[in-house]
């Protein structure tokens, strides 16, 4: 499993600045879509369906509208920081190899 992880995220191809920004924008698009689903989808669109469940004594749809989208956003920030750190480390390692 470790080798498939390495093959997916670590390639031998030299990353150009255009590849870096393409990867950055792709990551941003995915994370913004997830945030949209959490905040708008769960908090507004699917709120009536989720209200049949409860979390901490509150209906789940209400919880997502009030707290869940904030927690989701904070988690997505940490995911972004982790992913960008990995991407920048890859870019820096390639620059050092080329020198």
C-alpha cells in the first residue's frame, strides 16, 4: 500500500511553476466544493432530512447550519496547510536536485 501512495503523490516528473499552480488551484477547487457541500448542502438543502438525527441534543441539520460548517471549515484549513506543505516540500526538493 505504501508504494501505491508514493506512486500517486510522488512522481519523478519535474514540477514546473505552472504545475505547482495547477495543483494548488485543483486542491482549492476540491476543498471549496467540500466546504460548499458541508455548509450549504448539509446546513440548508438537506437540513430537513438531517433533522431526524441529533447531535448533542440538537437536530443535526440545525447543528450543521450553526456549528458544523465552522468545524468543517477549520478542518479544511488544516488539510490545505498539510497538502500545501507537502506540495512546497516536493517543489523545494526538486529545485535542490536541479542545483
